[in-house]
């Protein structure tokens, strides 16, 4: 399997699999443009702007009107509002198996502050992969022995706790508390991966935030 992480993090998310399948579309069209001619399917997870950029989706649909968009029901409205024709939208029920020519997929519900899903994809030329970002936990989800895992590692517990304490000590609102509840930590990601990976599995950590330097930590003090 070949893959390209076009972007990951709060500024945008998009991963291309074998040049034909795009998972998440939260990047400007210019970043996606080199891959557009070969794309066949776009899998969408949730409505947040770093995973779903309506202007890019609209332009992609205009340039490649036969490209299909796969999603659960909560993304149908945003797709229609972005100008995508209903006939190219494949609507999935969570935890059901869907078959395309060379691969199967299953959407798996995730815990987030908006409806969201992971994807399990298995097929010829792809092998097996699991993709999950923007979730407070992967507890209860089993995906053992997959070839590739694309999993969120948003923060370390130590860093998020330090950021939260600094802001609360200064009397500020700490959005980090929300991040801790709705995004997977490095420790959570690694624990889940080690419980599911096989001897030949590979993993890619996604959606991380950079740790601050010492000077940045000093500047953050009130």
C-alpha cells in the first residue's frame, strides 16, 4: 500500500491511499490538486473545518463529477450544501460492511463533540488499514493485526495538564480541558496500538500538536 499524508493537525487533515482514496478533506484545493485526476472515492469523518473544507469539496466535485463521496448520514447535509450532487454520495450505516470494486470498508462510530467515525478498509492493493482521529477514546474498538494504523496522537498528558494549569492559574479559560476529553493522547494511542498491532503492523500518528519550547512556556505565564 502507498499513502501520502497531505496534512494533519488543527490546520487541516487529508490522507491519500494508493492515489485513489482520500480520507478527510480539510485542505485547500491547491494542496489536493496533484492527486485529483486519480481520485475515485472521498471518505469523510465529521464536519469540523480541519477535516471538511466545503470550498475544496465543491471544486473537486466540479472538476471530477464522477468522484464518489462516502460518509455517514451526518455528513450528507454539509455535502449537499457544498454543492455535491446527491447521486455521487454513498451513505453508510455505522458498523456495516460496504463493498467497492477492490476493497471493503466499515465505518466505526467515535466519541467526539460532533458525530464522527473511524474507517476500517481492507482490499486488494491496500491490505488492511484503520483510520481514526478526533476521538476521546478508542476503548471498545478492536482492530487486531491490521497492516496500517492511522491514529490520532493529539497531545501528551503531561503537556495538556501543564497548559491547563497555567491558564486556570491565570484565571483564563482552558480549552485544553476540552481537548483532553475529545482528542486521543499519545499515551492512549500507544496503549491501544500495542493491544491491536500484529508483528508486521505499521502505524502513523496523526493530528498532533507541537510541544512548546522553554521560551514559549515562559511567555505563556501570566
